[in-house]
C-alpha cells in the first residue's frame, strides 16, 4: 500500500490513464469500460483512496456536512442533544462535525473558524457560559452560512433557534415545592448573561409571587455546578432560617446539593426538598431519586437539525423561526414528603 494522501492523479499514473478517466470510473460513468472501472476500483481499495471532501464541496457547492458547537460533549444533556442531531442528520444524508467550547469564549471562536474553514453547509451552536461578545457568530452569517442556536441562544442575532420553555419549567418546579409545604426556597441559579439562567430565575420568582411568598434576593444565588455547590450549600444549611426547599438550575448542581444536605445530617425531602432541571439519567441514580424538570434534549437536537436542513434545502431567505420545546416536571423521591 502506498503511504501518504492518495489522489486521483496517483491512481491515473499507476494505471496509465488520465485523471478524468479515473474520476469517471469512480463515479460509474457509462463512457468507461467495465474492465477499467474494475481496475480503478481495485487500486483505489488497495491504496485506501478517499475523495477530497473540500474539493468536492467546492465543485458541488455543498459539503453535506453540518458543524455543531456544544459547551461540553460529556455533559448528559448535551450528549442527548448530540444523539438527536446525529440521528436526523444521518437519515437526511448529512455528516456532522462536533466541536467543544469547554465553556470558554476563545475556544468557541476557534471552533467557528475551524468549521468555516471546513466549508460546512450550516452550523448549530449552544453558547458557552463565558460568551458575552458575538462577532464570531456574525461572521458565520456574513459568510452566508445558515446558523441555528439551540438551548443557549444569542439574543443579539436574528436567526433560527430551538429553546426550552425555561420560564414555565422553573415556575412548575417552584410551584411544586410550594404546594408540598416549602416556604423558604433557595434558587441555585445560572449565569445571568445566558437567557436560560434569566428565564429560570423569572419562573421561580413568578411562582413565589403567585403564592404570596416574599422574593428574597439572598435566596437567589449563582451556583450552577457541583463545584459551586460544595462552596455554597454548606453555608445555606448554617443559616438561622434554614431553607426547606432548593430549586437548582440543573441536575448536576441539584444532585451535589442533595449529597451535601445528606452528609450534614439532614433528610431529603423531609427537612429539605430538592428539584433539578435537565431530566434523563441523573434523577434515576441519586438516592433519593431526584425530582427534575425534563427538557427533552434529544428532541431539541432533532428540531435544531430540522430547522437547519429546511433552511438549506427549502426556505433560504424566509423569516427566522423559534421552536419552543415544552418541559415536563417528573416528580420523584426528593420531593415526596410523608403525610
């Protein structure tokens, strides 16, 4: 087997035919004899020839490739989104290139540059926590590449997006805590620069006001990771007016909070009830099982791809669309109080 990148010219030289004949033979063109086609195929297989996708995309005007930027590939929610993206993209004839920002603005900018240089047909993005400038996303549009935001979106750019009904989901979570008797509820909130963080806080405060409970700003605390929870939750439990309910912006933070509560000798849910926001795997492996707002990540991924493919293949210049995915409160052991 030859080493290095094999080209059509290499195959043509070896067989003593023209590059155009090799190209036609690989495509099964009727002008090429069956003997030549078989000879080209056999050598291409032997040398492990792969077409130059960038060259093909330049020629056809389409790479049939979608770029995706997510904050964390290993995060359960984003892994379910990725599954939805890949399943629909695959059945629609598209390849997918995934990039991870690791919640870093600089890496997100680099990912955009990488995908543009790869000549993808369109890009799906969930914005990193650290992103507060959006010129790199505008560059996508300036290059004429369709852009769809999902879950974490950029409000400053008018483009297609798929979002969760965060405000309503958070409202239902807080309302559930209130109806089981909680009166001093803590909200472990997300980044204020992200719309999901703002909307979940808005839903939480709406429920408090509706049930005539005070909205105490000291009960709304930025805490959206297990690491943050280890710093924040112990101090909450030492308050004179100890909380009797916690609504966390995501399940990982909720699970960490619940572990700390139990380690400090309190009972969940009898002393402190806990609700998270994500759904899927984590609620089923905590003890007690975690009540959580299911946000249907797989469906988010499919809808994001559907919007992008529609933009690529059907309505190139139509108005931007926003798809809203409804949430579902799944009640489990962390809020099931006796009596």
